[in-house]
């Protein structure tokens, strides 16, 4: 049986992408291209076609808000901000992540 490691890695990244987006926006508001750059600089390659549906879902569930701002270079930009519900969700994700890491460490011993 041949394992496609890139497929495995891709699925693992998709599983934590919302967590990463909320973590970025917890520090400061950002527009989509800036979020992609932050993810990329951390080693997580994401395309707009993956990011936008997640931003819409997070906004629709109340975890994000946004505002429009004029851009000096082109059309207005939509800046995303984490909401109080989003901060609560992020706190729960932090706890879940720590539990998961500890579980994996235990299993690997």
C-alpha cells in the first residue's frame, strides 16, 4: 500500500486552518491577502479558494466580523476581525489543541 504523504499533510492542515485563522485575527484585524501571507510565512500554504469559504463560514457563525476600508492601491479591502464569540471559540480550540497534543505524546511513548 502506497501512502500519499502530501495528501495526509493536506488533510491535517485543513483540519487546523480555522484555528490558525482565528489565531491570526486574535492578534490584529487583517484582510484576506494578509491572512494568506501570515499563513504562508508560518509554512502553511493556502489559496484564496480555500480561505474565503472558511472566512464566510466563520462570519456566518458569528466568530468574525468585517469592515470595509479604502485601499490606496485599488478597490476597498474587507478587514476581518475576531468577535467575542470568536475569542470564546479560540479559547476552546486552544484547550482542545493542548489536549490533543498531550494525547498524541502519551500514545507515542
